C-alpha cells in the first residue's frame, strides 16, 4: 500500500471511496479503520500488535487491487521509465525518491528489512517487483495471485 501512497498523494481518501464502492463498509467502515489495519505492519515506526482477521486482510487486498486498476496508467509509466531510464528517467526517479522519503518517514529504519529496502544496491529491483505485483493484481486472477504471494511470504 505504501507504493500506492507513493503514486497517489490522496491515497487514504481514495481507498476509503473504493471501500465504499466495493461494499466493504462492514469490514472497513471508516478511514480510521483502514489506517489502523495498515498500521499492523511491524516495519512501521509505531504499529499495532493486533492480529488482523482474514476478512480484514482480504478487504485490504481488494482495496489494493482496485486502487491498482485506477493507478495502472501511472504504474505502467513508471515501469516504462525504469526500462528506458536513459531517455526518460523522470517518472522512475520521482517514484523512487518519494517511496524512499515515505519509508524514512513512516517505517522503522533500524530494522534489517527496511535497511535493505533503503539500500540503493537492492531497492530498484525490489521497487520494480512491487510495481509489477501491483500491475498484475488488477485482474481477478491477479488478486488471487497477490493473495497467495502475501500469504506465502
């Protein structure tokens, strides 16, 4: 979801509107609930130590997939910029710089996982993988693939 926030500055508002569109109000009744669920990530600076239910996890995946559909043109542009970096580095550089900025702001930079994400020797590959996962999650099968990937990691 941090990658989506990197692309869409108003991501929190967009996620809430999408949750309404997907009829997820029972699981995600308001923005605060979405925020609390996102804060269950142990890599965050301050995180909740509350387990999320499978229904909540699935709702967040549906939000991620649906948000990826809306942001797909931007995701594709960033990936193309990565492929054609010499001619068009702007979209990739803007994404990478903002993503790193958000990670430093929101994540615990003292953990090994976050340090690896911030390491310039690895992060381009990791960011590309994240963007490809988002791009591939826009279909029904993509949602299933994303769910399996996250459950098996």
